[in-house]
C-alpha cells in the first residue's frame, strides 16, 4: 500500500484494485489521476512479492490511458502503457489500453505515430499483433488518407494469417468510398465480398453511391438492408434523407423520415437540418416549417444553418 506521504489523498485501510479504479474514475484531472495511479501501484511495479502490492485491473489502465490521451497527454499515455507490462501476466490484458492508445493517436491526427506504436508492440510491449490491432491501425491510416500504407498493412495482416473481420472490411470499404478517384464499382465488389456485412457496411456503401450520383442503387441497397433484417441506424436514414432531398425527391424524403419515426429511431440535428435545407431549396417552405416545428417540439435545438435555410426558403418563395 502506498505511503500516505507519497500523495495527498485519504487512502482506504485496505486498498484494492477496485478501490483504485473508483479513485481514478472519480478524479477529473487526468494528471492527478495518474499521480494516484502511480502512488498506488509503485509497490506492484517494483516487485510482485512486495507486501500489499496493488496490481491495477486492465480496465483501470485502459480508463487512464483514454483519459490521458483525450487530454492530449499522449506521452504520458504512452509511458503508462509501457510501464503497464509489469502488471500483467498475459499480453491479452495489455491489448485494451494498447488499442485505446492507437485510436487516440488517430484522433490526434497522428496516424504515423499509431503505425509506429503498432509495429513496435511485439518488441517493446511483448504484445503480438491481432486482428483487432490490425483493424485499429488500418482505421487510423484510412482516416488520414494514408491509403498506400493501409494496403501494405492489409497485406501484412493476410501474410500473418489473420482473416479480415467485418470491421476490417468496413475500414477498407470506407477507404474506397472516401477516395474520389477510386471507382465506386471497386467498392461495391469489396462490399459483396464481406461475409457478414453489418449496418456500418451498408451505411458506407450507400453513402459512396449517393456521392457519385447513383441514388437509385443506393436506395436498392437500403431496401436490401431492411429485407435482410439489418436494422438501419440514424446514420442510414440521415444519409438517405439528405440525398433524396438534395436530388429533389421531397415526397420520398418525407416518407423515409416518417418511416424513421415509426421504427423508433430518433432523428438528430443533421437529419432535421438536411431535410429542412432540401425542402427550402426546393420551394417547399411550408413543409420545412412543419419539420422545424416538430424539431423544436422534440427539443432538438435548431442551429443558425437551420434557421438560415428556412429564412432563405421563404425569401425565394416570396420572389
């Protein structure tokens, strides 16, 4: 148990891993949370046979890694991950915080740092690569348009004997659909090769088709999704509504919007704004006003873009 002098905190008489997790979770300042963690785990890190060592749970390390990374304290998060090797007997316990840090580097727009962490994991952390870690680093590279590196990692993944999962395919599908120079038919072939496509798979393919003006095919995929009992999400509906309204298919957009409500899926601000903007630009200001009224009743606060769309719609109609 850490000394009371090591950090100004009222330690329980018997400090357990569960106590430590609650302390870290309750502390709002990530630096302070790290100090608590270090004070409590000093004996455990020094020796597994130390009297009363506090070995943290993988969940605590993951939580603290996430908190540090979210606060932009990536060096602290990296150091914590390296030091955590001493706490765990199996690599599997270290993988959750490792994946957390990989994703944090991506959110911080540092895909190459994520790649370095991934590549060094077997030697520096004694952590072998897995399908999950391959997918996480692929996602980081694709999100920042490092497509050649992503293809190289995919080749490494296959060479290592890991079969791509649905999540892996979704990352690759996103890469194809987000690359304006890539033929959408290549993306569709990839989509059809996914053994068990999920809602994310369909959402990405539908959006890719819509962005390339192939709305009819996108609607066919939407119908297929429903027929296969893959539940559309708010992202699915928002995408379809946005592009229907943009292409002037206002009645169809309103039908899909109503269907969304019947299925119990709550529209978000983007859903409302897309529909209202499309209706206003298409001269359907009265319908747009009805949607705006419903939006307010459901306590979805319109933003300036939403109000501007309505105002411009009435100006156009007045002309």
